[in-house]
């Protein structure tokens, strides 16, 4: 959890301590009024449609080989739609022509809130260094996963009358069975 990274008050550098604030225990400063509220961070996610297919990309730092939606954080001076278009441009060099909100999804495991868009995009795909590879998948062949952006994908498929068949995520290394 992100709270584990907080040890000192960012205002006065006093070590933080746990105390109740707003009805639950929080990390707070005993010397000033700073409270680390630890509110979820919004994350933008784009189900990008390109040439009738959905673009899924593999992050260069991922070892599990999954292909996922285009995601990124918002900048302080932009709307969610502007942020989504910027992330798409930065990561794939594509232009967002049309954008529709799919929905908003919890991702408590990372203390994030996912704002998911269906993005119709055009241009020529040129991946940034952050992305190692991409795939273009026909909408009816998408297999969503049971977490954050996977639920957004499933909702978008259902809205188009496509049957939804979930796929199980590979287990994390610590719980992986030897023969998986
Ligand atoms: Zn303080």
C-alpha cells in the first residue's frame, strides 16, 4: 500500500504516527495538522479502437507477458479526456478522434480509481519505450480479466452485445505452481 512509503511529515519532517482522523486510523503528524489521507489516485485507461480492432499493449517492465489497455496518470492542468488523449499520443503516437466514458472502476489493490474510456483512434502506431509490443484484437475475441480495466473491457463488450468470457490472470510469482 502506498501508505507504507510515508514516514515523515512533508511539511515539518516529524515522523508520522497513526491516529484516528475522519473515522479511521491514518498516518498523521503529531507536531502539525498534516494528515496523510491516502485517497485513491485516479488512473486513466483507454480501450483503444484502431481500424475496427482493439489495441492492447505490453508494458516493457512487465514480466508476465500480459497485454493490457493504455493507461496513465492525469496531469494537474488537464481534463480526463485531455489526459487520455495525451497518454495515447505519448505511448502509441495515435490521435484520439472520439472518446466515450465506459465507466469508473475500483482498483483497491493499488489504491487507484480507474476512469475507463473507449477511444477511437487514428494515425500510425509507433510505440514509446514504455511499451514493448502491441496486438490488435477483434472485439469479439477480447478476453477480459477480473480486475479494474478488465471489468471496463467486459462492460464495453456487453454494451455491444458481445459475449463475455473472462480469462484468469496468471498467478503472481510467489503463488505460482511449478507446472504453470
Ligand atoms: Zn508536520
